[in-house]
C-alpha cells in the first residue's frame, strides 16, 4: 500500500560490514576498496535496548546508547522519520581501530544498515550511502564498506554519487599495519588548506588515470597512477617508513603503494600470480629500520560489501 511504512523487523539478524582502504594515493576522499576484515552486529529485537560490545578490540567502547554503532542506527531512524525499535545489539570487530582501515566507517555502515533493517528497510542503498557519507564527511571508506569492491564516489550538496568496480583479475593487496594508532583528525590537521593549480591538475589527472586503470585492469599503470601530492607528503612525518615504501616497494614486487586512508597502515597492490614473500621481507625490513612493530598481511579485495543475514 502506498504511504504505509514497512513493518519493523521482529526476528534476530546479523549485519557484517568490511574494513576499507581509502584514497589509494591520489583519490583523496573519493576512491577506496573493501578489505575482508569485518565488524559484525547481532541484532535481536526485544522490549528494551541493550548495547553489548564484545572482544578485545572493543575494550573500553561504551556499552550504552552513546556507542557509535547505536548512534549510527539512530541516523537511519532519523532519515526514515521513524523511532528506532528497541533491540539487543552485540558488536564484534576484527578491524583494527585508528589504523586507516575504515574501522569507524565499518561501524557506521553496519549501524545504519542494522537500523534500516530493524525498521523494515525504509531506506534504499543510495539513501544508506548518503546518510553514511554525510556523517563521515567523505564517502571513500563508507562506499566500499557498503558495496564491496573498488568504489569511486563523490559527495556534494546535490547528494552522493558512486560507481562500483569489480576488482581486476589478479589484483591483491598487502597491508603493513603498524602497532600504533593515528587519528584521522590528527592526520587531516597536517594538510594544507589550499593547493596550487599545478597540484590540483596533478591530483585530478592521476586520480582519473587510476580509476580508469582499475576499471580496465591495467595493472601496469598502477604505480604511475598512484602518485599523490595532496596528502601523503604531508602525512609522511607521522608514518615512519612511508616515504621509503612509496619510493621503493615496486622494486620488491608491489604494483603500487599508498597510505591507507589517513594511516598509519600502508597498502601495496600485488599480482596474485606472483609470490609476495619478497614484498613482506622488504616491509618487515622497513619496520625494523624505523623501530616499528606491526603486521604484514595479504588480502583479496572483498567484493560482498555489507551483508545482512536474516536467518542467523
Ligand atoms: N580520505 C580520508 C583521509 C580517509 O585521508 O583523511 C580517512 O578516513
């Protein structure tokens, strides 16, 4: 019936949202890909609201309605113009926090999708993306977290627009995740307020080339296309070893390298047909030279994005 709001969800369900790596070099605030580490919510409709963070990664996060996931659920209700039904919400994550892997975007998207599901799905995907992008201020983490794959997205006063790309064949990622946190606000505070026209042209031409190269599977162009002078040079002092990796990783098998989001994680692309051991050895060596601890891991690019399991 037109105009009748959908009935709220009354049975338990699970929402799983992936991590993401934003920017990919020159695609500042506009380009990202989805990484298979997950934030998972188990939502059980019941008479009262309970927020239950679980696991070591979420130690110290609020177990009440001030939790970011719950606030994200409320954003869905606000956009839908309806009150959020009460529920028990269990939250787990294996996305490392404040490392440039989109932990807040995964929490935000999982929460908005869960709130929308609890309300009976009044919002379509584009509305969910728009709510998430406006809350985060840029769409480059939330779009791949929602849709999976590689996403080019813009946010402006006319709305949020995106194109999702399936990852090219044979493209994998290697991430160096240092054992220290770097807040996005600190990493944004070091950026200049203005850029020259030469820097703007360099950025837009390389971002456009990168998007086109990813769309056509031109892995040979990634290293060149991933050059960036908008954010990485300014953030390099906050991430020991970053400048070396950007310059040298290709000699050790990387197809291209970039700071992941606002850092401190560094992302390298690799060809899945080639061994990554030389790249791992190089990245561990960079950490050692810089007195850093951390992990080096290989991942495929997640293609599923955020999933809702209603039979859980
Ligand atoms: N594009 C953002 C930045 C991603 O680099 O600041 C971090 O959330």
